C-alpha cells in the first residue's frame, strides 16, 4: 500500500510539473520576416509604424494580450497603425471567430480587426501563437 501510494504521488507530482512547464513555455514560430510580406492583405502604413497582432478568438490568454495592446495604444496615441488578425480555421462555423475577444479588439480605438481565413496571414508572418505581435516601420522593416 505504501509503495502504491508513493508511485501515485510521484506520478501526480511529475504530471503537475510537466503541465506547469508546458503552460509557461512560449509557442514556437518560424523566423519572423524582417521585411513586410509583399503578398499580405493587411495594409502597411506609409506614415506610421504598423503593429500586427495575431490572435486566436477562443484562447483565454488573448484577453491579456488585448489588454496590453490597449494600454500601449493609450500611451502612444496616433503613432501606431494597429491590426489584430483573428484566426479562422477551415471548416469552422460562420462567425466562429466573432467572439467577445473580437468585440474587445474592435472596441480599442485605432485598431483594425481582420479575419485570417485558414491562417494565411499568420503563415506569411510565421506566427504560430496567439498574441504574437510584430512592429514594422513605414518602409516595411521589422
């Protein structure tokens, strides 16, 4: 009984450590393009810096990312052209991406919100994680 209890405790502790490590590990992504992707449908602003945030409309962490974006834009009003790009996977329901997170992003002054059908834009920018944010200058340099 003591051995079984010890094994059970070891498994529970090990699993807890692994889950905690996993939840605190940032997502991977490919090398971020140093120049604005020419085939992107998101407009590059020629007069201001352009910020692009990729988001998953059902990820609970996206709320924190949007909160940080809202704070940033309040500190630098009018200096950034900000875009939030929400993933819409293939074969999802109509308006699948139109969650409360979409509404939150849409309500932030100065933010344009886009649907990323099948993750096409995320692929162009090598983004694989919700909250991945990039900043490009007027010439399209990262």
